[in-house]
C-alpha cells in the first residue's frame, strides 16, 4: 500500500511540474513577448532614472523638435509579411550620410528623436527612425527582441539606399533592444553601405536577459522554464530565445562597433556589454558612464557622449564632410 501511495505522490508531483511548466511558459510569453501593455515594468526599481534624466525624457526640447519636423512616413513589408513603418528626415544640406536609429523595448520610432536631433542638427545627417515590429505603427502581434528585427533593419537599409543612391554611407545607432538589434545584424552579410554601429545599453542574448530578469523579479531559475518558453516563442513568433544572440553575432562582425553603457545599469547589467566588447571580432571601443542607469548615458553625460561618438567615427570612418567641432 505504501508503494502505491508513493507512486501516486510521484505521479502527482510530475503532473504538477509539467502543468506548471506549460502554464509558466504561456504566462511569461504573454508577459514579455506578446504585444500589449506591460504593467509589470511600472515602478520597476531597475528602470529608475534620475529626476534630471526623467525631465529630459518627458519634457526635453527634442520633443518639440520632433513635432516640428516634416518626417516622411515610410512603409515596408517584412520578409514574413509584417507591415513595418518608419520616419525619414532629410538633412538640411545634401549629404550621403544616413543614421538609422533603433529604439528600445516598448518604445517607438520617434522616441529616438532624442538622438536624431543631435545627428540632424549638429552632424548634418539624414536620419531614419523605424518602428520595430510590434511597436508604434508597425504590425506584428509579438516583440522580436532584435532577432527578426535585425533582418528588418537590413531591409530598411537596402530600401533607403535604393532611394538615396549606392554612395550612401550608413551608421546604425541603437538603444537597449535597438542596440541588440543592430548587434545581431552585425553578424549578417550587411549591406556594404553600413560603415559603423553604435550600441547603447545592449544585452547579449534574449535567453540571458530573461534569465537575469527571471531571477531578479521572480526569483526563479532559468531552466527548464525559459527553455519551454523558448519552444513556445519559436512556435508563435518564429524565433527561439537562445538563437536571438548578439554575443554570437559580434564574433562575426566586420564593421567597427562602439559600445556604450551605464555603470549603474541594473536592468541590463553592464557586464553584458563588457563581454560583448571583449568578444567582438571587428574594431571596437567601449564607453562607460558612471552612475548612469539603463539608457541614461546620453542625458547624464551628453557632451562626453557626443564627443565619444564623433571621435569613434573619425577614428574608424571617413567623416571629412561632417560639420564636426571636437572642441565642444
């Protein structure tokens, strides 16, 4: 009788474990991957920034600048049929320089106007800001966390080069998820017009990011829950959490990469960027900002940030026709 009871207990425990894994996979897929509001990030201490930074994010003059510009709204179907949108703004003076600015998780294209204003007004660039799939006016019922988006940004590049001319010279500048996106693209056969990448606050892989957050927010181990969620993500969104891997991509990179990260980032640990930098095959530089949390570096050390971008471009790429003043 005791053996029978123990067998029942074991069967019940196994059944409970399986049900928990299945339910957990759907719960976390809906929580993080499925398109929609993400209330769990509201009030997240890891995303807390300084009052100065928050004021710039919410009330900075870049917001008025964005509203005053006459952006051309562009549309493009993705390779798997998702309608993508983006915003193009020509430089004031003709130039072959183009920066493609990729936003973060739950953001939208025009939020990159914080950086677009600098590139357009001070460096004289043409700028393009795409909405990632699942964000803004772009279609899609899931978030790609950079993996399908890496192909989208490459296709946007080809579309823009087709309109602007093959002489166009392109920089990718991404923030957070947008940074991971352009790093994942770095491992692909990039259009020859892409000359440099700037990655601000990137993560290594989606699996590693989720493992870190799963432990930090829910005190749960990654295995086997994330592995099961990865199978669900593959079935529903077309990619697995482990293949969405920037660390692997940068080991195949052929264009120079500037990494930027805040030393006080607790949402995406600074160590992730340090390892990305160390493993990058192409020329790479690392710029760390003390006391800056996630995505806060540009606001906290704006002049140093701008100066580093310019120095990086001057070192690794011909920028002779840019109106740059390094004395600022």
